[in-house]
């Protein structure tokens, strides 16, 4: 590559990085990136307090896990109290208006310090048993996978990239400052490359940092031993995958939105169209599925967030269950898609002209 | 130089429309080196013409060459062309020096060259004291000068300057005009747009008059004036015998008006044939009529513009 081009790309990046990171109109992008981490932090605080509460209840109402698990429906209330002692929390109420008279219902709550056991006693006999586990790594991994794929990638990173990349050219047109670049002896493709790389650097840093913060916030409430065990297993691979997928999302969505920023005045219209296209991915024929960023990203996620059987039809519209290609092919496919979009954008960039008056 | 037009800026039947709105239409020009002024009221197409030659907008039809380079080739064009636009927006947060050196860095120069060239350009515009201040805090005049510094920093052969004297105080204005003259004297193209007609008169080697997107006249101002037949030429003659001179001149059929002005110390003549008038004036001088001074009274851009375009343009 021509050394002047490299120097020009570096110069464009130098100017654009500052703008991409510190644009006043881009503050909401940081909120999108760190928003989920805040939610996980609140969750972690809640789980920690809940655990402390259970430990305190266990001390005042000690009970053995095995004995708790041995209780079966049909056990009488007297036997329950004889085996487990007094519950740490008890509710009593009457329900129904039957001919035989209303039912006497008692809710008895016990804990072994880790899980909560709720025994529903109706007319003196245990009728329902509910064990609520404390959060564990497997459970939280599944939650993270779902939030990551359905919220973070499809909404936060997606709209963050709309904000960063659409503004690379459009923002300058609005600020009436694009001529600064267009008057330099620089190929428009080089300008596009410099701006794209600057946007990509900013987006990748902001959103991978967001992913890292989410993982840190989510694992904060686990015992060090649990975290170490997870890391010993698939932990590092999962974390690297999520960070990589986030960066690749910026690569893919960034190329699309830098192109739409060159083609359209209003970024919302193309963004909506792309979002609908991405959402429709599961319903597209195999060949068309590959013309989508989410298709490649989902194949690279370590945990597949499959739809639950009772997921409402409307929500299912957002869920891609595309057949996953191997990781190397997914990465290659995403880069090929990105290159194709950037090539199309560079054709548009060659005809780029300032038209401040009509903005 | 690669062709006969290699040293010129040429427009060949160039039109530019913004949707249904006309920018410029069927412009054919060949601009030689020197100071050329684009003159016209708002919306006459001056800025469009400048944007076209600098590649910021593309023609709807026709062809433009700047020293034989197409504006579609910014990699070559912007090395020979510097453009001080009318837009005051710059990348944010930069000082004057950073702005110019950042711009030069886009040319591929190394840091040392950028700093040296930026420093020289800023010095040339007498902006050294403000070089480390943020551009956002600059006054209108300082912004104008820093834009000029950006335009000249890479030593271009063609300078395109959109209203470059706007906002400058009289001293700086005079210095800037001197700079334009110096650059033009070095054989460069200095293409200036202006509303201020007496300034155009002062600085231009040639003018291009624009109205509603059309070029209505181009060339040296006296030449353009001579082409306008329907308005008699006005000549101011100073003499100690103004009354006698006026009556003698009025005998010629090409003189349509002879009026005493300036408290009788001068005669303002209107003639339909300048050549015959000057021959007649020589004859009178040789026959003893004392002539202290002769000066054309309406071969200014202002007059020409008024004749060609009307009141609106010369305001």
C-alpha cells in the first residue's frame, strides 16, 4: 500500500477518533454500552443481599438440605414442623367458597442458606413444593447469552453503530465541515477508510468495554471458587468469544451504517430497514441469511440462546435460529460482507459532494 | 504543462443544477493566471463556480480542467489548488496551528514539514500571535485569515478564495490584497469572489460577471466596458477652460452630453464612440485648449455591472 495513503488514513483517524469518542451528541452511545452492566450490577447486589438474608435465616432456623428435599406432597403440617422445625416465614389465608367450606392455606418458607424452599400446605397437608435456587454460573450464563444476543447485539451495538458511523459523513455535512477533508489531496476511498477505522476503533472500544463490564458485574456476586471453576472450564473461551463477537458486530454494522450515512440524509430510515432485515433473518432463504450481520454473529456466540417453547409469536420474530457455520467461516463471511458493503460505499464516496444548503 | 490549456482553469459548457434549481448554466471560461474576480449578487453562481473548480461539487454536464487536471481527481487537484471557502466550520477543539498542520498532514507530509509549512503560512497572514489559540475563539477576521493560511500553506498554483476580504479590518485588508498581488505576480491563479465592487476594481486583472447562473461578461474591465454599446462612455476631463471645452466637444455628433461638474473645474462627457472622442480631444489639445487630466468615469466594475445586470447587482 502506498505509504502516503497510510499516512493519510492515520491523519484522518487522528482527527476522527477524538470526535467519535467525545462527541456531545454521542453520549447516549455510552449509556447504551454500559446500561446492561448497571442492570447486572443491580442484579448482583440483589443476589448478594438475598444470600446474606438466607444465611441469617439459616442461623435462626437451622435446617438440613437433605431433610428439606425429603419432604413430599401429602406430608402433614405436623410432620413438616416436626422434621424441619418452625419456618422462617409463614403466611396463612383462606381461599375459595366451596360447599365444604373455604380451604385453609399456609405458606411455609425454609432455607438451607443457598436455596429457598416454599411448602404450600392446604387443609393441613403439603400440596406444593417450590425450590428456588440461588443464582449459579450456568443459570447466569444463559441469562447473559439471552441478553447479549437479543438486547446487546441487536439493539445496543446496533444503534450505537448507527450513532457513530452514520455521523462520520452526515455529521460533518450538518456541521458544514466536510470540505476540510474534501479539499485535501486524498482519494475519497482513503477518507472513507480513515473515517471507518476511526469509527470502528471507537465503537469497538466502547462496546467491548461494555461487554467486559457486563461480565464483571454479572460474576461479581459469585464466590471466588465458583468463578475460578468457571474460568478453568469454558470461562476464558466464553469471555473471549463475547468480546470478539462484540468487536465483529462493530465491524459489520459499522460498514453498513457508514454506507447508509453516505447514501441517506436521515439515518433512522435505513437503520429501521436494516433492523427489520436482521429480525427477519430466521425466515429468509439460506442464501439471503448470509447477507446479514446477525447470522454470522450468532454462530460465534458460545451459548446459543434458543427460544423457549412458550415465547410469544411477536418475540419469536426477533430470534434467529439460523444454521450455524463453523467459526472460521462465520468470521470470513462477516469480513466478506463488510468488504462488499465498504466497496459499495467507496463508489458513492467518489461522487461525494458538499451540499450544505439542503441539509 | 500537458496541453495548450495546461496553464489555465477552463470550463467547457458547464452546467450545474441543484434539483430544479439552477446553480450555473452553460459556462464556458478560460481563466489565465493573475487575479480574476467573480462578481455577482447572491445566488448568481459565484460559489457554485468555485466549488465546481475545486471538486466540492460535480457538474451536471460539461467539463472542467484546472491546469489540465480534472476536479474528479482530488489526489492531484488539491496539490495544485487551495480553496478558502465561505464556510467557517472546522474540526473542533483545534488551535490555529493545529488546524493548519492537521490539514497539511492530510497531504501526507511528515510532522516536521507540517509544522514548518503551517508556521510559515500563519506568519505570512500575520497570525503568529494567535497561533496557539483555539480557532473557536477567533474573531470573524481571524477565521478568515486562518482559512487563507490553510489555502496557501501547501503553496498551490491556483488559489480559489470565496469572499476572502469579508470581516477583515482595513489594515489587514490592504496586507491581504498585497499578498494576492504578490501571489499573482508569481504567475499563480488567484480567483476571488467579492460583493465589494470597488475592491474588485482595485485588485483584479480580469473579472467574470455572473448573473442568475450565467456568465454575462468576462475579461479585463476596460475591455468589457468597451463592449457595452448601448451605454455611452463617460469621461471626466479637468481643464482651466471647462466651459469652452464643453461647447467645443458638444459640436461632435458622437458626444451626447457635456456637463460641468465639480464646481466648474471639470467636464463630464458622454460619448457613443470612445475612439473618435479621444482623437477629437487630442485635436483640441493641440489647438490650444488646456487639458489638465482625462479619466474614464464609468469603466469600473460597478458601472459595468450596473449596465449589464442592473441596479440589483451593483448594490
